[in-house]
C-alpha cells in the first residue's frame, strides 16, 4: 500500500473514525490488494485444492 493510497483512504473515512477502525480498514484494504495481486498472477487454489488444505488444518 502506498502513502498516497493511505492518504486517500484517510480522506474517505468519517471525521470521527478511531485509530483502531483506521488500522483495521487499512489492513483489510492491504489484504484485499494482496489477494487481487495473487489472483492476477495465478497464485490461486482450485476449490478442490482449498478443500484439501482445509481438511489438513481441521483434522
């Protein structure tokens, strides 16, 4: 996330936003951006691959 993106995000939030809300919002936007980048670069899992990974974690 660039400094400019952070500034734009801050400008788009309400005046009474808390620091916690701001941080949570920035983290969310950063994670969405990383997910979109992964998708564009083909770093994704099929539904079947995701199920297999989840089964390993949930056992």
